[in-house]
């Protein structure tokens, strides 16, 4: 049996269906993974609801769902080295993760061995968010002594970006709702409310100025950083499209490497980084899980168990 989340039309969470589908098998250069946990990302429901964006990623109907996964290799295709049946693995397979079995292409997908000391629940949250957070900070060269403004600090990417910046020795100010300040404070960020007047509120918290910023949702944080005099080359965005305001840097997980994920997993094992799990849903409740993810008020990650 192979259960998979599929959608036959574009739309909201209601288009997602859990169906029995033909069992896939690994071909040359591929692995088949028995999926244990799926980690949700905003991009998952964006690709489901916005056909113009789905087309840019080569997704057409009917389509599967979700990208991040963790599980165990249960089939190895020809010409594959470095992996064996029974290996614990995690990674990303665009639009194919939410299924009992996901076939992963070693040339085009992300797959790594899950380190000892990291659960499938945590591993399933790391591929997209970890690589995106790493790229967002690398683009602005965060260093010890920096004061960094991070937009959407409590989201799935934000919780990792905050901790990575703190590990680099930076002071971190994170935008969030006031009710979230304690949450991001435990991760190492000083909270500042988003919305009109953001630049003024940041100036009050950091009268000596900020030296870098990354915007993990839209352009508000990037625009505030520009208003505060931060050079465009020290501001990054991940969700403002290819032409963000003021010449700031557009980046994303595609600009990171598996080595960035290894640094994150090493830090998790060492107890330097934690991954807050906001909610866990069984696969049959996929629609409820996506509704909560799309609400944009999630503190950390949402995971799906199979």
C-alpha cells in the first residue's frame, strides 16, 4: 500500500486528498524512502494554491504535496553509492514528500544521512528551513559584533536564523507579535513588533544602529533596514521575488549546500540549536495541518506523521 497526499486542482487546503496510489520504485540513481515524518513549509501551500508559482517549479496537475521528509531507505536503485537499505535519512523531494514512500533522485533532490542523536521529527524540519536560513545569513555575511534585524523571527526559517546568527556572535533583534516575544527571547532574539513605524521602534532598541538585516516575509524588514541606513549589500530577502526593494539581495535555499545542513545538525547534537515543534498531525489530518501552517502565526514547525 502507498498512501499519498495529492491534489487534482489548485486551491486551499480543501483540495488536498489522502489517496491510495501505485507504489513507486527506485530507478537508477534513485532511492526509495519509507517516510516517517513530513515537515511543512509555507512554500508547500503556496505551490498548492498558486498555479503560476507551481508552474515556475515544474509542478502540474495532478500533483503530490510537501517537500521535507525523514525516514528510512527501503529500496536502492542501480548506480547508487553511499546509501543502503535501512539507513535513516532526511531531505527534500519537491511535491512528493507526503506519502508512505518517496522516491528521491540523488542528482536533483536533497538527501542526507540522519545523524545519531537527531529524531525523525526534528530531521524532517531541516531541509528547506535550514538551507534557507543559512543562505539568508550567508548573503549578508553575519559576523560577531553585528546587530542583525530578522523579519518574521518566530517562523520556521526564523527560529533557525535567529539561533545561527547568535552562534555567529551577533546581537539579534527579531520582528514578531508582542505575544511571541518570550518565545523568540528564549532563542536569543530581542523582540520588536512588526507593522508601521518598524524603523522607529528598532531605533529605540538599538540607538547605535543595526549593521545587517534579513527579511523572511515580504519586504517590510528590508525597507526598515534601508531607512535605518543599512547598506543594501547587507540586507537579504527570501520572499520578495527576484527584484527586491533598494537593490537588496534576493536569496533562498538554492544558494545553500548540504554542508550548511551538516553544520546545523552538528549544532543540534551539541545542544546549541533547538527546533521548536509547534504542532504534530497524523497524515489523515493534512488539511487541518495546512490550515494552521497557512495561518502564519505558527511558532516553529508543523510536522506530519505517517
